[in-house]
C-alpha cells in the first residue's frame, strides 16, 4: 500500500492505522521493518501509528529476539486480550457460552441445562448466569467484553427481536439482542441458531472452502442456514431456511419419530452396532431430512451441505443414507459433510458475529 500524502489528515491517519493493524494481527509478533514493508508506510509513520495503538492498549512491544546479532530490532504484537467477545447459544435444553479474544481464539466455555418448557424469564436468567460464569471462569474483567451475540431457534428480525418462535414457550417478541447487551453492558446482537452455525462453519469449519452452502442444524428440531456467494442469506424478515415450517416437508414429524422410543444418541449407537430396527429408524429419519434438504438444494444449488447440531454425532450412520437420498432427489447432488463443531457451532457463530461488530466499529477494520 502506497503512503498517501494529500487529503484529509484524519482520513490519512485512519487509513494508515487500519493498514498497520491488519498487518500486525496477521503477522503476530513482527518488527517495524517488516510492518513498513507490508504496509508500504515509512518507518516514521509506522512508529507513530504503533504509539497511538499502544496508548489505546491494542499493541504491545515484545521483548527483543535474544538470538539476534547486533542491536535487536524492536518487535510488536497485537494485544488480542485487550478485549473479548461472547457467543451464547440459548437452546431448548441447553445454554452454551463461548468467550473469545480479538483474534477469535476461544478462551473459555460454560455449559448449562435448561428445561424445555421453561418460560422466557427463566430461560433468560439461566442464559445470563451462564454468560457471566463463562467470563468469570476466564478471569476476564466483565468490562473487557466488547460485544455479545445470542443465538436462538425461531425467526429473528434485523433488530435482534424474536419475531416468531414455535419451539420455546413465551419466546415470540423477546428483544433478545437488547437483553443480551445488558448482561455485560456492551453492544448486544441476536440471530437465528442455524444462521450462526453456518457462520461458524464458513469461518473455521467444514465450509471454509465453499461460497454457496446449505447448513442443516439437526437436533431436537431441524433448521437450516443458507450462505450465498460467501454471505449469510437471511431473507426479507430473517425467515430464510425455515422450510421446516412447511408440515409436508416432514422435519418436525421425523425428529419426533426418531426419538419416540429412545434418545437419538441411543438410536444412532444401536444403528452403528447393526440393530435392524435402529437402522430402519435412522433410514426413515434420513429420508425425512432429505426431503427438505433437497428442496433447499434445488433452490440454491450449493457447493456443499453441512450437517450439524447434536445429531451430527451420528456420523456416517446418518450421512450415508442422507447422501443416497439426496442423489435420488436432486438434479445435481452437492458434497455432504459433517459439521466441524457439532453442537458448539451456534455459540462459535455468535463469537464471529460479535467479532464482526468489534472489527468494524471499534478496531475500524
């Protein structure tokens, strides 16, 4: 990047700061000379930027390289621990909080259970306690959490309010983003759980290589997230991917039928061991899942379908029949892969969404 001289000095400083900060985050620990080479800025400009970033607490000078000959070069690092972001999965039966630093590295998690028939105040109180416990477990001051994202089932509008929930009692109308922000006195966001899981997989999981993806969140309920051209597709009111609302698809009935006699994990274990009845149950479940998935595949024509959520623990016991049915139902069946993060993907996607805010609004990236 060439150093820009004319124009607004404040804009010039901002551009130089952004270039230096990006380079420093990418390089880890590096020298003034290296930063100047990467950014195209003069040594004097880089020094001035680093001094300003150091005053903000975002950059720290590292000890010199002890093995270097002669006068050691000054070395600097981005302080990823200067702030943190939190993702919270507010599920039907569990709460999972994940805390990460400004590089997106997870530093703590906290898991709790919640009753499926818990009303909104109880569920929210449980989520808040779990979120705060996660931060405290990491030994991070609560004031150092710069953004929180809560993930939940149902349709979440652009303001972070749950506009419709058919799964959680009393959940429709909950202003989840505002409530999550009050937990730690920072900006709060909320998003549909399948959408957040999709973000996590595209960020660091099974969908890193793909631009068009359908993500299936398969657990107590089945939902879907859609990525088109590398961007999350939410739709006009946040309802994209909610194909399970169409009763004819069979997603709701399929989940209920799978678990009518035993826990889903038990069914999958029995099927893996070759139990004929369990194999039939999994095959029926895969068929029901493939009906809705194939409709999404035919509409989006994705590179990849990712299967996540609790049922992704089934592995090939579920994936083999699902692939077979997608081959039958689709004109051109895509690759099908398991989620990298399983039932942790929603909270991690919340981390990514919160980090997007911090990078844009705080770090200026």
